[in-house]
């Protein structure tokens, strides 16, 4: 089998996946700029709108382990093209909503399931199939795309909503999703063997992991049952629950409304979120590089500790205009946004072995989105009860600090070489 080329096609697969995840994440995160416009248009409560976002975040995560199994059983291309079509359908239907339950059905359920099928398990699947060396760096890059996509499109979407109405967001995303389908069909190849190649960095005697004969749903359930017997799985699940709660669920959903409460313009707040996305790309790529070289448990300890401390100071640095201290938070928090993902994916491979690593990560990622879902709805409830978001930031910061201790207990007794399998 041919192994070497000047430019290995694994990098083409990584680039295609990068842009797909970038777009898909933008589709999922769009409702964060709809909270205030929908309040004004229909008079709905912030908790009612946030509930739809909460359902979206939850299904985004719960779909992931089954999507991972479907990608293993069928093809990645078929799953991703179907997911994009589903997102397009949900986005177009959103333009016709006139009641909160309809927003839950369209953006919550349909778009949530569609984007969940292209979640970070897509990144893990591509990285595991196409790369042996540089896997951590690739996971970091793809993770950065997924996280940055949640943020960098927000200023444009906020401006679009302001100039042409909130319905324009659904129309834009519906069209963009359909345009992605032929892009995937033409450029995303399934696996190296289809091209007569080995994965990037694979030795001559490399052999792919054995494929299970179980159907996709059963494989996902069996993997969960077997992983549940390992305490490391629960450490990973708990830590990623807190990760989701403190990022996409809280900051990703409520940063714009929180800044608005302090008098900041919506487009300005969305631009700050976009800037977080820019620094997230840098931080996550660097985290992927570090994961290839250092103990992933220690990396997670530093990431959660620093994130927790930053959340404690956030309520005191939100102003009506962009303050230097706010920019410091944006840079710092952006670098840490999803730096947790590369080391977490690496540790997932140690629970039941590399061949189940992607599905394990699918379940761990589901916990991430459950945490995000709780924060998306819970922060809105606390805002209504207490009048601001400060308590939500403090609780999330405290949970991050607690998590920084528990991640050191993962795979205890194993050396770093055995973790990077």
C-alpha cells in the first residue's frame, strides 16, 4: 500500500472537516443572537426562548454517540450530508414560528439533531481514521473550528437580524446548509484505504482497528454499558459536563444578554464573542500540540483552574463600552474556551481502547451538552429571579475549580506514554 506523498490526503480530509465543523457550529449557535430580537418581536420571556436553545444544546450532545456509531457503520459522507439537509429544513421552518413551542420544535429539535450529527465526534472520527502522528494537533484544529464557528459568525448574524429582521437568520442558514452538501460529496473521502494509502504517520505494519458487526444504535449502547464500569469514564463525563456548562451553555448563550444588561450594544457584544472565537483557534491548536507532548491530565488541571478563576471576575468587568479589562478576559477566556477537548479525546481512548475511543467520546460529549443545556436554561431562570447573571458565573467558576482536582484522578497510575495510544 502506498504510504508517502509530498502532500498526504489526510490533510485534505482535515481541511474539509475544518470548514464543515466551522459552518455547522455557526448554525447551532445562531439562536444566541435571537434571544433579544424574539423578546422584542413576540414578547416571549427570556426563559421561554432559552428553553428552545437548551433543547438544541441537549440534542446536539445526545445525538453525538449515535452519530459516531452511524459513521462507523455507514459512511461519514452520508451521515454528514443527511445532517446538513436536516439543519436546512429546520432553519427554513424557523422563519414561520409564532409560538415558543414551535421554536423548540424547529431550532431545538430539528436543528439540534442535525448539528449533533456533525458534532465533535465527526472531528474525532476523521482524526482517528486519517492520522497516527499529529493526531492531537489535528483534533485541536478541528475542535477550534467547531468552537470558533459558534462565535465568529455572531456579529454578522446580529447585524443581519438588526437590518433585515430575525427571520433572515433562518433563511441564511437554510441556504448555507444546502450549499455545504455538494462540498462534502465532492471533497470528503471516507478513509485512507480507499485511496490506497496508510494514515498519516502510520508505520508499514499498521492495521486498522477491527470493525464491530453490531448495528450502530446497539454499539453505542453497549459501549456506554461497558464504559460505565470504569471510574475514568465518569471522571471524563463529569469534567466535560462542567466544560459544557461553563462555555457554550453559559457564555455562548448568555454573554450577549448579560452584556446588554450592562448597556452594551448587541453587535458589540457579539463582536466580543467572535473575538473569543479567534483566540479559541489559537488556544485549541496550541492545546492539541501540547497534548502530543505532555500529560493530558495536567493540561486539563490548568485549563479548568484558569477558567474557573476567570469566571469569578467576569461580573465585575462588564460595562456599557468595551473596557481594557473586558478585552483581557476575552483573550484569556478565548485561549481556554475548548482547549479541554484534545486531552479529553486522548483520554477517552484509554477507557476501552482506541477502537472505541470515538464512541466513548460521543458519550462524554453528550455530558458536555447536558451541562450546556442546563446552563442555557438555568442561567435564564437565575437572571429572572435575581436580576442579573452574576450568580450563574460564580457557580460555574466554582464547579470549574472543583473539576480541576478530579481530572488529576483520571487514569491514575498510568504514565504519559500509555495515555497517548
